[in-house]
């Protein structure tokens, strides 16, 4: 930390324990109070243009190159869209169940990675702990069992992806109208070997996060929190469904804004706003407008939005979660972590159910029907609702693509979380690493994938700046 004429100079680069990069600017007024705080995404948004002119059958493989953390989500959202291009949206039982197994494997590994590797250091050591130990290596040293648990849970999810998609990263398993392989008996038995241990560890993850949240509820409840709308896919009976369903949006009190909306019609109800200081757009519900129509997506929104979870242990955990707010939507930002572990438990329950389903060994893999030229594919990615919208010409080439990824849907909430933390902790004080880590904690709650959100290529660091009302740089911090 150094002194300048404008005050202390602090630089943070990169932000730790998130996937991607961006920049936070906090503007202070003449009394050093926070006037506004913004999360800038500073990479070029271009992937939607890169794929134009490519044949539609390449799209499920191409678009997953957006990310090495959640490629399966893009792979499946694009495949669901291309199903409609070939008239194959009514998949065979084998194709649908193989895809679902792939998807739940992705949810399981991604959530495990985020919780154990990226979030647990804050929970186990505290927001103000020395950054030299507040990391996954520190966790592995002080809590070796948790370290092993996080690694092995992620590995198990990746093995499911390898078996269903062909590779752990950037697989090819989902194709327009179905899948290109089933799951053999040998592959099924390989996954069944470690299944019971994964269930035990998933239960423990829920307990760890629930106990932490309840023990620190007074501190966590206001931390980066605010009332919001919530958006997610739900099944026709209102159950959580991470692979397929219709759109439901609720307000902060739980009142439905719309329900069972066919996502092929999403563009009639959801728009994206552009702001000059970020390459990432700001989606909102058209009927409410940009000021009131923004919403949250992801684990917190999914649990708030659904009526129930159709696996018994996760449903019992959901009821405990909702009891904290007496059944009303939970708008506590750091409750995302508890909700995320409930989805880990739900995913392993679904994986267990699917592995015992003989349809996985079926040989009827692909269907086709009437050709279409415009299509939308939606899926609940680990970070939230993922929209893929394409138009295909008569030469089978992509002529339009619009991707609204989970982190883009959470853009406004992340900005509000940063603002709330800045107002509560940074106004008029000397900036310390621990205080600035609280901004990162607020961003990490959403598990953002910033490279996905801007459809950019390459690594994406973050810096945090404090600026006076005159525009002068007051503080800037770098963390290695």
C-alpha cells in the first residue's frame, strides 16, 4: 500500500477465487461516503459473432469453448436448441437420460469445485484471515478431510461427464436430436463404486453450510443482501428441474410475475439493457422495465422459485432452508452457498436414480422430425438459467446467435451486492485487504463466470478502484 496526493493507492489484481476477470470502481463523495459502486466487465463480447456462418451441427461443440468450467452447460443448451432445428426435441428415453446424467454430473462437479475450493476458505478461516492461508491449500492443510472431499467429489462429477460426453472437458456426447453413445454396464458399475461415498459427503456439505449460516445468521443476513425478483425453470408440477421445464419468475415476496412460460417465447418477456461502463448486458423482465424488472438466477433463485424438489433428502434440506424465512423467498445473498450445497445433494440423488435406470443402456439414440429455422434452448446451468437462441438459414448455417448466460442474468444483482458491501464497510475508513475481500466475498456468492458472460477468450483478472467525486483515484489494490 502506498500514499499518493489523492490518498492511499490500492490495487487488487486479480480477484481471487472466481472464474474470469473484471473491475470494480467505487465512487466516493466529498465526505468519503460511497456514491456508487460498479462491477465492470472489461473484455470484448464477441462469441455470438464467431459462430455465424458455421453449420448448425457444429454449434454444441463450438459454443462450449466459451468456458472450461461449465462447458457441459453450453453443450447441452445448444444441443437442446439444435434438437428443434432437426425436429428432434422429443428425445428417446435413452438420449434424455444420458443427457440428464451428463448434466447432473456437471452440476455436481461445478458446485463442489466452487464450494470447497473457492468459498470454503472464507467460511473456515474468516473474511479477515491472512490471504496466505485463506485459500484451498490452507484448507487442505488445516482440514485435510475437507480437502480430499472437495477433490474427490469434483473428480466423480468429471468421470460422469467423461463417460457421457466422451471427454471431461469439451465433449461431444450431445448431438442434434439425441446423443452419440449410451452408458455401458461397465461404465455404470464404475460409477456405482463410489456413489455411496458421494452421497455421504453431499449430506456433510449441506450440514456444514447450514450450520455455518445459522451460526452467523445475524452477520450474514444483511451482508450484500437486498430484495429481488427470482427466475428459474420449473417442471409443470412446480418441481425443481435443472435440465428442462418452463420459466417461472417471482417477486421478492413470492408473488408470481409469470409462470409456466414456454421459453421459446422468452424474447417477448425478457430484454437486455446496455450500459456504457460494461461489456456485460443487464437483462430485465419487460413488463416491469429495467428499473424494477431485474432478477436473480442460480441456486438461491431456483430454491426460492420451485414448489418442491423431487428427491427426498434435498427436499428435506429445502424445507429447512425455507424455514429460515418462514416460507417466504430468501433474499440473503450469502444463502447462495447453502442453496448450492442442497443442489449438490439433489444432483447426487438424481445420479443414483439414473444409474439404476436400464434406459441408460438403450440403443435408440437419435430422433428427427420437421425442420425449423429458429430455436431456443434453455438449461439451468450451475450458475443459473442459460439462454441459447439461434437462427439457421436454408444452407444450414448459423445467421443469428444470442446467448444470455447465467452470470449476465445476475449482472445487476452482483452490482447491487458490491454497492451494499461498499456502503456498509468501505465508506470513510482506511482500506485493508480484509475489507476489500468482502467485495470479493459478495461477488463469489454468485459463482460468476465472467468469461462466459462476455463470450470472451482468455483469462480475466479484476482490479478494484476507489475514486473521489472529482474523479481522482483515491485507492487501488493488487492481490497476487
